[in-house]
């Protein structure tokens, strides 16, 4: 790592390096003549710059790097954005162009640079430099104008002062009377490159972002991005950060479909004070609740993307954005090895309000299936909000049942959480946690997880992402197959109270209007287990289950129509049962939120 001490040593050697280029003969055979350009050497980022290097190239610099070097060596204002703009518009290498400016302006200290804002000595003829030097309205304007002149006159075939090469030697032929001009600029270009310490050279690495709190629609949020670097290295203050919210499932468990998909554009996030070695960004959450992808990029000081050679990546996050007052449920493995459920209420504590509650229930008041009396739990009743945890066994021989039920504590307020043990389900199973508030309209999105046993026999949970067919309609994209092979895919049926399931079995490919991944064809009949559960916050769960045996000769995609499904927004789980019976193969499970209504998506009349 090149430290600040080394950079100061480079500054001390600057005068010596420049002097050597002046007094040392460039070509012993003809010391009083300019060297003729004969070749063009491709530019390489981080390599030596020579008088024969192609100046029409991409420097690999960022604006913040140039600003940092100028602040260390000159009295000039921040001009990194101006030099990079000239590189983009005229194709002139910013590393060379900065060196050109530093040579002609005496590192920004000459009278022409200070009072005429002319960094390049443009038109400063030897007979009277001050009189003839062109005056610019700003240093940045001078950078842009001289870049355009150099490109059109010196670096373009047919230009007024074109000499056949896009190199310093080619420019030197007509630009400067000093026969060593090209060599001096090359030396300074290398000195500048030594002064610049890139993010890669600092060893900067960004780690996975962490949300400071769960984002709530309409409530400012924040995200922390930890970073590390080589000992003694710092993160440049000039770096900016851009964020982008991309909708993944913005209408999960909701019958309301927005008219258009929210835009997924980059916006700059303001840096705020945070812990050491952490970039804390203020966020404005999306205007719709649901599942969103949060991407973050480190940007240059001018807002543009950093060079490809110096662009440390930041991992994205899948973020649940909740509605104000929304009640959420999370499932985890508790301290006792069984299931634990955490209920949280979205929002912020009002100024002067009570402290945020983070309660842990010990099991009092929690009814858990499998208690000594062995009686199944009845559905929740009454007006008080109640936590319910439902188990949907993967074994067709077992029926769905209410795993646990508990009234929410009345002290649970905005931004508060409550965690309670809920027993151990009959695994393997899909476990659904939901909050029931009879007659209420508060949003409460359920959580879904696959419960199984690990190699050590202990309970393990795998969260399951459940998308809605309406999300694909909203976002204007085809339904994507699941990460693991999905053999079945539930869809809204054509008739009221019906659910349609499409099954793919080998070639030919499944129907193009379904998101079904074909499974390897295996001789013998298969069975499909379909379970549904209401996720409406104000209704009873009313689970259903159907086991259908497929025809033994099924060799193509098959549709199954299942009737008797209660109306409302329901979680539908479908999966293939092995030929020899037993639980569903978890690799074949498909899940979806489906709104079972009296309205057909296709407009077809009921049969």
C-alpha cells in the first residue's frame, strides 16, 4: 500500500524529475531538434506513460482521484469532473491532460492560470505570453475548450495541426516550442499516477449491507454498509452512493393491484453519521409494501459510475418493505430446539412515546398442538389480535393443523417485537405464521418456511419466497421458474372457487402459458398433493387438502382443476408425492398467493 508518506516523497522528487527532463538531452544525435513521432503505444491503466503513448484512450481515473491529487499539490479547485468530462466527450486521456495542465500552469500557480484561468498556456506565445494567453470564464471552461481544440486540430486526421500520431510527440510538433515538452508531460503523467491511490490499492472492500431498521412505507430508513481496507487506508469522503429499489413481489397477499409497476431507477442516497468503518445511507423506502431488491453502488464524486478497474462491488439485499402499522411474523429455531415465532409491528415510536418493546413470552397463554391432552387447537376467535402458526405436512397421510395460537400482548406497539415458543411441527412440513385480527383491515403478511431435520436430527428452517401471479402481470415479465426444479405450479382457476394446477412430466415441454419446469420422467403413476390456507388477516384459515393421482401414461403437461376452494387470498402449496408414497419431495414444491374470487382472469365463462 502506498501511504501518504510515500506520496509526500513523490512530491519532493517532483522538482528533480521535472528538472532532469529539461537538462537531459533527449536524443544525443540531435539535441536541438524535436524528436519525430514514429509509433503509437497503446495505453495501459497503471502502466508507465511515454511520449509515444496513445492520448486518445481511457485513463481508468475517477474524478475523486484527480481532485485528491490536485488538493495535495495545487491551489486549484476541484476539476476532476471537468477532466473526466473532456475524456468522455473528446476521448482525451485524463491522466495525460492533467499532466499537460500541471506543466503549463506550474501546478496551478502561474499568473495565467490564476488570473486568466488558463491552465494550458493556450495562445501564450513566447513573444508576450501574458498578452496573448486566452482568458476563460472558469478553469473548467478552459479544460473543455482546450480539449475540443486539441481533439479537432491536433488529434484528428485532416486537422489544422495534425501530424500523423495521437501521441505527445505528435502534439509537440506544433503545440510547444520546447523540444522536451512531450518528455516533461510524460514524466508528470507518471508522477500523478504515483500520487493517485485507487480504491483497489487501498484494499477497499464493501461487505453485505445491513438495514438499521425494517423499511416502512412513508418512513425514512437507513442502511449500513461495512467496509474494510489495508492498514492506514481511508475511504474517500468524495465517494457518493446510489441506491435502486427493484420490485420483486409488490402485491403479495393483497388483492390490490397497482396500475403500473414502480420505476426501478438509481437515486443518490445521503451519507449520514454512522459507526467507524461503516457507510450509513439515508433511504426513502418505496411507496408500495412488498418484497423489493435493494441495490447499492459506490459512485464517483460527479455521480457517474467508477472505472471498471476500480469499482468494488456491494451485494444487494432482498428487503421486505412493510405498510404503516403492518404486523409481521418471523419464524426461527428457538433456544429449546423447537419453533419460535416473532411478531413485529411496523412503524416508529412517536416523539416522547414509550420505549420500543422487545418482549419474550415464556409460553403462558400459548396453546400448542401436541399438549398432554392431545386435543387439536380450534381456530382463533374473538376480537383480539392472535398469532397463529399452521403446519402443512408434506406427508399426505397427515392433515393440516394449527400448530400454535396465542393472543398478542396488548403492550405491543409501533416498532415493537414479541417472541414466543410455538412447539415442534410434524416434519417435514411447510409452516405458515400469520396474525389474525377479526374484522380489521390492518395489513399482516404471513411468513412461510420449510421445516425439516438436519443431518444431526435437529430442526432446521428454510425461508420460502412466495410470489403472486399478479406480480408477474404487474411487472410485465414472464413467471420465472423456481431456483430448484419446480414440478407443479398452482394458478388461479377459470371458475369461482376453483384452483388450477399445471403439472409437467418430461417431454414435450410444458404449456408455454405456465411457469412449470419439467421433471425427469419416471415410469409409474405420480400423485400431486395440493394444500391451501387463507392468509386474509380478517378471516379464518380454513385449510384444504387434495391428493390427486395422475394418469400412468402422462407424458406431457397436465392440468388439474380443484374445486371447493374458499374465496379469498390463499396460500397454495403443491408438490409431487413419490410413487411409493411418503412425504412430498421438497425439490418439487411450488407455492403461490392466489386470490380465489368470482372473477376470471381470462374472462372465460364457467363450464
